[in-house]
């Protein structure tokens, strides 16, 4: 049980630090990350107002690309990064 208590205490410290982090000096970073080899897309934003992170999976690459195109049109201020087998394109 002591190991579980250490894990829980560590988790609580991490959670406390995350929720009390001073985001006011954080530069704005907006990113759409597409992982072609896993058919995943991640849309994330980080800045003075905090952060958001949304990851979606698709059953095929065609649906992934269609969703990516919609997001790029909806959010043109986001950087687009496309990865295939851990290599940047």
C-alpha cells in the first residue's frame, strides 16, 4: 500500500502544480498536429488563458484528411504539422 500512497501523492503534487501554474507569461502557441501513420489529429492551443487539447482518431486516412482540411479553414491562425512514421513532412 505504501507504493500506492507515493503514487497518489505524486499525482496530487502534479495536479496542484498544473492548476496553479502561472500562464500569464506563456507565449501563444496554436497547433494542428496530424499523425498519418496512426490516423490521429490533435488540435491544441497554449497561452496566457491556459491550454486546450483535443485529439481525435479516424478509421481511414480519407476522413482524417477531410477533417484536417475543415479545421485548417476554420482556424487559419493555427500551425499545421503533418507527421508520417515519426518524420516531419
